[in-house]
């Protein structure tokens, strides 16, 4: 494997595609008014975008690497794509909650409070939940959670994909 493909370019390019695709989908959800209470199908579309682009990146690396791929290389590519995409989504979420829709967090809190009331929670329980939520809704914590969650899910997708697609030079002999 002396002529190994450049994994950095593949991770960055596909990560940018993942981030931009996710941002465009989020903007469509916002433009159609479905950003506060999205339909379950929105999660399916997000998953298809996420999984599809990670698999595409791993396949692209394998093709550029003389059709060889180790499990570790596949995981590295997939997690790299996910983290770059996650960074773009973190920037978008920051811009969205601070400039595009500054009242978004309050609107989400109202929807959640109504759901808590419907479940029969008391006012004290709802206030405690709101206090906990506001603790974790700072921009730094939201960014960290966003990137970490993208990396974890990216690892899972990449690990499965790499296990299926792996092919070493030793297998040819």
C-alpha cells in the first residue's frame, strides 16, 4: 500500500457535503414551519443523508486505494466525515438559535412544557426540568454534545460499513 489514497481530502470533502446537506434540510424544515414539531419522516431523511454520505466517503476511499480497505481506515474515514459534518451543523445551529430564530429555545421550552402538563407533571417538576434544560442549553455544551453525538453515530455507521467493505492485500493471495 505504498500509494495509499489521501484520506484527509476525502474526509473533508464528504464532511462538507454532509454538513451542507444537513443544513439545507434543516433550512427546508424551518421554511416549511416543521422545525418545532417535525414529522417522524424527517428523522428518516436525516438518517439517510448521514448514513449515505458516510458510506459514500468510505467507498470513495476504497476505490482510490486500489480497492483495498482496512477496518481502521474505514472507521477513520467515517468518523472524520461525521466530525466535519458535525462542525458545520454546530456552526449552523449557533447561527440559527442566535440570529435566524433567536426565540427558538423558548418556543421549544413551551412545547416541552405543554407535553409535561399533558403527562400530568406538577409545576414544580416542570420548573426543575426547565432548570436542568437551561443548564445544558448553553452554546458550548450544545456544540460539544453535537460534535460528540455526530462522532459516536459516525463511528457506529463507519464500523459496520468498514466491516462489510474491508479488503486487504493478503486476501488476494
